C-alpha cells in the first residue's frame, strides 16, 4: 500500500508542492480516517501544512524555518483550488517591478471574494476584495512552482492610490512610486485613467508625482503631462489629498484640484 510520504515524494519529483485531500485519497486508495491520521503525523513533523481545510502544502527542508512555502510558490494553486480570479497587487506587485525600498511582510492579493487573512508560519497573505477583475491588465511572472498573475505597473499605481491604508499610507505610496515610475508606461497609464469610473485617485496621483524626485524622469514627466491634461479637461471638484489629514487646511493645488491637507515626505 502506498503511503502519504511516498505520495509527497512523487509530487516533489514532479515539481509540485501542493495537493488536496481528494487528490491524495484517489492516489493512495485509503479511507478518509487513514488519510487524516497520516496528515496529522506529517503536520507534527512539519513536513506539510494544511492551509485551508482540504488544501495542503508540502514544506521542503529549506523552508521549515519559516513554517511555510513563500506565498508566491503556492498562491496560483491556492486560488485555482478556490476557483477564484486573482492578481498579486499593491506593495507585493510593486516589488516585481523593482520598487523594494520598503518591503512589506504581507503578501497582498486582489480577488473577487472576501477572504480571511491566511497565516502560515511566518508567511501572511492578505486578500483585498474587488468585484470584477477579469479585464484588469496583468503580467505573468515565473516562480519556482509555476507562474503567478501580477498587476501591471499602471494598475499597481491605481490600486496604491485607491487602497491607501492597505498600501501603508501616502508617504509609503510616494516612496514606492519614486521607484515604480521607471516601469510605468505613460500611455498605458492614461488608458487606465480614461477607463476608470473614478477621478479622485487620478488627482491624488498627479499631485503626488509632482512632489517626487525620481532617478528616472522621462516616464515621470510624461505621466504628469498626460494626467494634467486629463484632469484639466474633466475639471473635477476639489478633493482632499488624504481623508484623514488636516480637515481645516485651505492650501489648494489648482492644477490637480487638490486640497493639500497633508505634507508628503518620501523616504527617498
């Protein structure tokens, strides 16, 4: 009779690090009680982790110290198991484009269902809900266990402004944008802006960009110019730079129609 340990070895030999209880039952031809006992033994030896009910991760020796696989090693398989669309977003996405000045310890994923935070050893995955992400532009990155969906630099920028608190606040966003701007295609950013049903994030983005002093200036200046023309044409109402800043501020930026109720201080 084939044992769970042998099954896991066979998965590792194929470069797979995840399996479900259903898959194991079919491969081993054992009862649910027998599988359950085997899973408990392997969990106690820290050879596997049950991430969610019937979804399990194989933990090779090199990752035993963190008690989990790195998030990007299992997120594709996990979201496939849940049958949900997703993309890596916000600060986690920015890292794939070289914006790593302030690394977040949380792996952030945008998906179409409200999910609880996953804590696996020293790894934390935070899910952000968005009703529809089917037409959101993404890039595909290779990882040791396959590939993952990551928001484009332009979508990452939009999300950073739309989810300020999830992004560490406006100073953190400014720091990330200082590095991320080198990867942004100004024309693609404008297309995203034009397709957006909101303009507040565009106003805030334009104002923040003008406060930066990036190393790469071509994309930076072109993005500012295109966004400024767009905002001027739309002529939106004035909006606060941040929702939790100085509500009594009277300083205004006429180009972006921004009430400057917070002083931006990038770490770069």
